[in-house]
C-alpha cells in the first residue's frame, strides 16, 4: 500500500470515529487544499464504453448510459502518455465498458509499458484476447467471474458464458506462465451478491485449481442509476447479513459507512474521447471538466473547472455523491491456496449453504 493511500485510509478512520462537527470542519478545510499541486499517480482510462454483456447493475449493461459508444484512439492516447509519464505510475484500463472489445487493446497496453507506466486491465473474460494482452505486457488482470455454475453466473453476467470465461481464464494463466520473466498478476474477482454468496467456498477452490495469484471477494455496489428504489435493489442484490459478516463484507446499512474524505480529487478518469471527469461514478460524463486530447492533461488538471469540481467532490455536494455506493469496506483479497484462517469457517458456511440448495 502506498504512503498516500495509507494516509487517506487512516484519516477517514479517524474522522469516522470522531464527532460529526470534527468531520464537517475537516471536510471544509480539505476543500480549500491546493489539490492541483499534487499530480496524479493513478489514472483510470476507458478503452471503450461498449460491452457485449447486460449486467443489470452496470449503466452499460442496463442500457441506461446516455454517452455515445466509442473507442480510444491509440495515437491520441500516446500523446497523453507522453505528457503524464513523469508522474503517473499506474493506469487501469477499464471504466464503463469491456476493454477487450477494443480492436487494438494490445497496442494500447504496449504503449503504456513503453511509457514506463504499469498497466492493469479488467475484463469479464468472455473474449479470447488473453495471449494478446499478455504478449503486450499487461501487469495485472482483474478477471470477473461471479459464479461457479452457469445458472448462478448468468443471473448477473447476462449474455455471458461461464464455460467460455473459464476456458479463457485457463488461456490467461497458461500465457502468464509461458511469458519469460513472469506474466501479469491474475486476480479472480467475485462480486458477492445474494444469489451467489453460497458459492464463495467453491469459487475460492476454483481459483486455487485455476492457478490464479489471488481471489477478490468484493461487496456489491447498489445505486439508483436504474429507476428502481435503492432499498429494493439492496434487498434483491446484497447477501444475507450473517454470511456477509462472516466473510468480512457486511455493511451497516445498505450503503455502509461512506468515507468522509473522497480520494478522487487526487485521481483522474479519462474517457475514450479524451474527456476528463471527476469520479468513477460519472458514467454519463455529466461532470466533464475538459478534454485531455484537445487541451492537454496538464491544462485540465490545473484548470478552473476541475478546481471547482474538486471542491464539490470533497464536500460531497455533487449529485453523484448522493448516489455513490462506495464505502470504507475494502474487498477481501487473498491467495486461494492459503485462505486466511479466520475466513475458513465462513468459506465452510457458504459451502454448507450450497449443499442445502
């Protein structure tokens, strides 16, 4: 964990434990800090906002996104890399769509590496581009697999094939193992929901058998992007309290404890057309503060529009902030071959729940 990330988490824990007046005073003071002087070390870049699945809690999958579909231009992206390579250390290639749909995804990854920046990719795994991204030098792959049977997997990954995803996972691990000097770290992720929580134990064993580097159990995010009442969505998608608590994924209320201090004023999202937005919840690009391709990233980062947006993000006064389901609860990540001892009873409990049907 970086020093910056550690300081952020510790500050939020202290503020959550303190009285409300202290939180308000701290947030008010933080809004006045000169964030633009701290250049981002992490960026989220969107290769595309298109996806071939229909996941119901995703604006792309639910077909509620209003932005036109498009693909990141490799030449414009190289220009961005030339500008940010002195301070950005890691780029995560995912935002609103499936990155492996980009016809030149390998070229994008290779360009990131050539700039000396670590590159990670997130994928639903239904596209056979694994050898390509490994050959391009991807550093980390987050492989989403939210079930161990097609019946369970298909509840959320609508239009996806579990058999296809598993075959591509095997291809990814094999390509990693063949790469001289080592390939990307592969993390198998399950978003833990009401319909799949009984398969968590089996999921961990699947990860161990597949040879992944880690499994990640992530609490489901529920928001009100889709016209349904958030509490109704929470009732449908969040797992039972007893199993969620045993897995370390229980939240006090459907949203849990939202961090008093948001980390996005020190980070950046670049959409496929170069637009820069203020946070990872702005799927429709309604809070764009400039365009990195036309104006240059530095101009946007130091500009008045982003400065004003940062102050609103810090104060959590944007409409997006009211809809945000991010909280202080981190995913549970571990080596599936050696699960932490305190998790073993929980994994056994999910296995028992699966056996009961």
